[in-house]
C-alpha cells in the first residue's frame, strides 16, 4: 500500500495540536498548506478545569467538546494513533499499519498517565475513597468523596514526582477541599494532609513562599519527599516511600477515607522509544525555538516537548505561535526564531472565589499578565480561572486567534 503524504503532519489533536493547526490555517495567506492531525480520541477535554470539577465548582460536560468539531476546516483528521516514528525517512506508522510521510512534523501527544505505576491505583481508583482529578473518568468521583466526608475523616492528597501535568494541580484540590470542609463547619474535625514526592511545595520559590502560608492557614501539614508507592483500597491504607531527610529509605502507611492521587506520568512510550526522544524520553527540542535538535523539520510543543517549562495549556498558548512562525520560516527557507521564553501559568485555587495566579518563565522568573502583585490571592483571578481562561481556550486558542498581546513582563517587587 502506498504511503499517504501530508505537508505538515501533527501528532496529537489536544490543546497543542488543534492550536497549531488553527493558527497555521489563519496565517496561510501566501502559501496554501496541506495539514493533517493524527488523533484517535473522540472527545477533547479542557483539562485545566478538572480541578474545579473535582472541587464541585464546574460541570465535567462543560470541559468536553467533540474532537470532530474542533478540527479546523480543511485540515485532514486521521482518526488513529501513531505507533512509531521514522524521522530518517520522514514517516510515522499508525496502529492500523498505515504509513504517513510528511515534509514537516509537529509532535504533541501530551503526557502519558501511568495508572499501573502504583500497585492498587488502577484497581481501586473510583472506589473506597480513592479518587483523581487526572482523568475525565475519575474526576467527578473526587467531589463525590469530598462532599460525603464526615467529622473524623482523614483526607490525603498526593503529588507524584515530576514531570506531571500542571505541577500546581495536586495542591489546588487540597485548598478547595479544606475550604469545602471549613464551609461545612467540619474542617477542625477532619485530618487533611498533603504528601508530595517533591522537596518543595512548588518549583518556583517566589510562589512557593506564599503557598506554604496557604497550607499553614488551612492547618494542612505538608510532607515533602513522600512518594505514594502502594494503595490498599479495601483497607483504605496508603503507603509512601520517604526519599530524603531523617526517614529516608523508610515507608509510612496512613489510613484514609479520601485519597486524592496524582498518578505518575511520563513521556508517552511511543515517543520515549523513538529516535526523537532525549534521555528523559521527551522530544528533544530547542528550549526557545522548539525545533528538534537533530531533525530540523520536526517541532514539538505542549506536554510531550523536552523543555523545562511547566507542563500547562498556558505554555501551549505561548509555544504555538513560535512553532507556527518557525514552520513558515522553514517553508520560506528562512532561519528559525527562538521566541519561546518558557512561559507557563498555574492558577492556584486557594479557596472557592480565590486564586493565586502563578505565571513565570524559564529560571522561575515571575511574569504576571496583570500589573498586580502576583503573590496575592484574588477574586479577579478566580473569575479568570473559571470564566476567562475557558473562553480564551475554546474561542481564541483553539481557533488560532490572539486574545490579547502575548507579552508578559518580568515582575519587579516595589518593596524589594
Ligand atoms: C488535573 C489537571 C489540571 C490542570 N490544570 C491546568 C491549569 O490550571 N492550567 C493550565 O494551563 N494547564 C493545566 N493542565 C494541563 C493541561 O491540560 C496540559 O498541559 C495541556 O492539555 C497540554 O496540551 P497537549 O496538547 O500537549 O496535550 P493534551 O491536551 O493532553 O493532548 C494530547 C492529545 O494527543 C493525543 N494522543 C495521545 N497519544 C497519541 C498517539 N499515539 N497518536 C496520536 N495522538 C495521540 C490525545 O488523544 C490527545 O488528544 C491541567 C491538567 C490536568 C490533568
């Protein structure tokens, strides 16, 4: 069977794939393009709202659209999964055995969630109080468990080692849960704990200092270097390996009524084992141009890219224009630009009605969009999180439109 060919082939039609395809379509005035997206999924989720769904503040159905309705006009949708990459022959193969060749490849299949990475997780998630905001199938159960907690309940929230989607998400649900219990008048009668495999509460010290105070305000003890390694759902026991500090090498087993799990995540296996991967398994691209370091007709963005930014849809919003401009540079035989500065954003839901908007670039430099002290929890940020950003995602990003100038300036603390 002769291989199919597309000029630009996009692997993954999530936040990144749809945004790139839509922007390419919007900017093709001079050179018409033949674009295809490979993605097997029927549904596309705005995953950034999963925290709100888990907190009972957003409907799951409002996070979902049919993938078919998001594929831009005149972009071919290949409804299958890529199984291997052969960049030396500019081709990919699909699970049905088809080969597709390309002139340019954009790799954005997201992160792989390793549900089998913790014994007991796959078996018990969705039962016995074991919940997770990290999948559309399990996120609604989080609020079901939360709203049924009784005085005396023990609620544990975990964070897996990096890399994970939206590194702030594991603690966002802690604060919503603590606030929910406070509003029900039973917070002081419940034991709420946050156990993270990381050595700090957040990777950017500027924001971490504030988040430590938020956890303390809710009387939530934070255990660092505690990695969830086993779940016994029936007995409602969770075991953690301590990876640093006085108890290093030991395990700690805790009882729970609610266990919110951030599952271990990695680059997708088919990326990890391909010639496109770096040593960590992610696509080996330049941090600023997002061009592959060896295969110059290959780009990657979003969660699958081997860049040091926070893996967020916010990052995709800033990466996609760079990838699109660079594809057009290559089509015109021009040099690529290094326009991506590592921007990522984490709207930390610190209470119902309050968000600390953590925006930053490579090196952990804070770069707020609004000219306000970004360390403060604000109602306006809650509005942005619950209303503004979903609008920005569906009506602007995924349609290839610019909502406002994509420029963030470094924050200078007036008190410093
Ligand atoms: C609980 C949670 C909270 C979050 N909170 C935020 C937040 O507050 N702010 C924020 O900006 N971001 C947040 N995110 C992260 C955000 O959703 C991701 O960073 C973003 O979706 C990444 O886009 P992507 O296109 O790289 O991957 P995805 O959007 O995950 O899309 C990947 C696509 O690739 C497809 N695919 C997978 N394998 C293959 C294959 N073999 N072949 C072809 N296609 C394939 C999938 O079907 C999918 O459509 C959160 C995520 C979660 C789970």
